[in-house]
C-alpha cells in the first residue's frame, strides 16, 4: 500500500443532458491531470449527464449517449491513469427501476469495476427511487497497490435525520471499510445550503475517524435550475479535513492523500452566511442564464431593497452591460423611490429607463368603470403591479432577455406579492432569502462592489427606507404583514426546522403566529405559479416544498 496517493479531482460543472459537452469537458480535464501523473482521477456523481437529470433518465437516447461516452472515456485511459466517473447505467434486472446511479472504474482502455449507489435519497429536492435501482454490496478496487472503496453521495449521509427519524439503517461507508478499503472515494452531487460546507467538513472528518480510512469527497459545482452546487471537494484524514478545493467554481487539481500517514493542519470554512449566499446566488444566476442560452437580464427597479439587491446580483453574475433596469412609477410612486432607482442603476453602471404607467392604470380603470366592473382596494392596487409585469415581459421579449423577479422568501411565504405582476419572471434569485438576509446581502454588495472612497452601490436611503409595496400612498409592509424581524424567525421555524405551531407560539404572540402561518397555507396557489427560487436553505419554497393547493389544513393552527 502506498502511503501517499495522488488523486486527480475534477470538480465539474455539467450542463444537464449535454452528454457530448460534458464528455468534452471531462476529457479535457482528464488529459490536463494526466500530465501530472496522478495515481487516479475522479469526477462527481452522474458527471456525464449532470445532476439532477430528472425524467431525462427515461429517455433511451440519453442512456445510449452515456454508454458511448463511457466507451470514449475508457479509451483515454489506455495510456493514462485510471478514471472513476459517475454515470447512469442500465440494470440487468427484469423488475424494479431500470437503471443504477453508478461509479465506473475506467482503466487500461476499458471499463473495469462498477459500483451501484446503495442509498437513494427520496426527500426534499431528491427523488432517486423514481429512477434508480439501489445497489446492494460494497465495491473495493485495487489501484496503485491501494484498496479503494467506492461510494456515492447519500451513502455518506446515512445517519442524517429527516422528520425526526434516521433516513437509513445501513452504513455503506462502514461496510466499505470493513471490506478492506484503505481509502474511500465519494462521488457526489451535494447541493448547497447556508453553512453546509462547514457541516460537510465535520461529516467527512467524522467518517474518516470512524472508518479509520481517509475519505476523498468529490462534489459537483454549478447552478442547475433551482439547485446550486458549491463544490468544496475535500480530503479528510484522521478525523480532520486537511485539503479542500475552492467553492463555487470549477476546479481541476491533484490532491495528496495520506494513506496511513498523518493529516496536515485542518481547514475550516469561516465565511458569513451572507457571503456564502452572495457567492451561491451569483453562481446560480450566472449558470441559469448560460445554460438556458440567454445573456441579458431585465429588472424592475422600484427603489426598494429587494430590486436593488436583485440588480446587484445580476451585475455580479452577468456583468453590467448585460443588465437592463427600468423604473415603472405610477401616480402613487414617491419621487424618492424614482431617485433611489436612478442612483442604484448609476452606481451599478447599468442601462436604465423610467417608463411612467399612470396613464395605463387610468385607462384600465376607466375601461372597468365603463363596464360596471370597477375595482377597489387590493384589486385596484394590483392593477399597477400587473401593468408593470406586462411591460417587463414585453421588454424581455423584445430584447431576448429574461426577467428576474425580486420576490423574497418572506413575501413568497405569506403571499405578499401580485400574481402576474411583481412576481413575473424566469427566476427568483432572492426567492429563498428571508427579508433580513436581503438586507445582509445589500451590506455584502456594498463591501464588494463599491470602490474605495466611493458611495455604496446600494445607498443608505434604500437600506433605511421603510419597506413598502407602494401601491397606495403611505403604504407600509407592516400594515399588511407582521414585522420582518418577527415574521422571518416564525417562518424559519415552521418551514426549515419543522417546528410545531404550539412551540412557535411559546416565543411569539399567538395571533402573530396564526396570521403568519394562515397566510402561508393560503398562498400555496401563488407559489406554484411564480418563478423558481434559487435554493440556499435546507427547505426552499420550490420543488422541495410539496404541499397541496386544493386542501384545508387550518387545523394546524387549532389548539389541541
């Protein structure tokens, strides 16, 4: 057994379904690493097709293309190091799911051993039992005189708890170590959430200690629709992480793994939640545009904090020349809001226009009045939001661009948004950010985008302004919904932490909790029709939030 193993890591950013493109990237990166003469090279989980491929896996053409890609990659290893690659492969069984989530060893110009993922996540954003047949046995292969055990993603999360119970009863990593592994490789597509990098460090350091095996964790990077993958591939030895790749960017490098030796000084992820959020959301926005083939973003810049931060994210991800902002003031829009929007646009260096909508609001109101269909209250106010939505979408169509909605998680949770109005767009970059985090992001952007000695890109007047939908004169959010400093922790306990209503009531007044959560249950139909939120928490209000629309569960709020 070698005491020091050189492992080439391809921290890969795939395009889902682009088998040929992904093959080209992996081939290029493999050749680059092969020149450094590593003992082996590893890619993330399902790296040829990208994760999550979802129902693309039901298409025979995709599986055929992966098989061909594996054959091409195998040929690369004829004169190079072994390559362990993640792919979906057909099963040989007549019943059950027709494919495996697999790690395939390619060496000496051909396919060698194959490991089938044993633990299949089916919770939150994961639905692997829909597609995959679970494996049953550990696989240990000999490479460079070292016994290397293969595992895939969820295999390393067997002890995690969901809804109060452990997900799985078996431990593939322990089984792999017991089968004689000197080193464990984990291919992964582990999506990001706030503070997850540090949680992963602890997890894999613990695995290395408990299995008495070094563990190499190779993770996907990049934004794939709602999901953001942060990379942060790492090496854990003797209960400590001693090498980690940079997060939120593709990386191709060789790591030295001590097998039976001493670990170096541990690393540690110390970035703030807001800094992590800024990096993740910037990656998510950038990859969403690149992978869907769009270059320009359109942002409705209201002069408020949400649209200012959404515009800053767009600039960070796409550059200023690819962001167009427009202010759409009505008769009730304050001059301060227009001025703040102009200032934000100027500070960010983006194209900006003001298009008044007062006459459009008046025309529609008169049309309704003439047909005895006059609208009052919220119905009348929302005419403004829907006119804005139509204009933004029209501009986006004309410019072949995408609209970014500034809707945040606090507002989305309680339905404080207008369908087909302020919630229009292709993507909600702040859709998994509570309002208080939006303010923290404004601070981070003022630190990172403002030049030395200049005014902050998001001015103090925007940050200190009382939040308002500004659909009527003098309107304030706190007149409509609980104050955000109270609303946000209530929602976080209910959504992310799954706390019971009675336990939340112990910290906050009953009527405030009941109002917040009743609005949350009644807003499900709105959330189902709004753009996907970029997921940065452990429970976003997107594909992992699976509550019914046509239902009545106000009983959750009843005293028992």
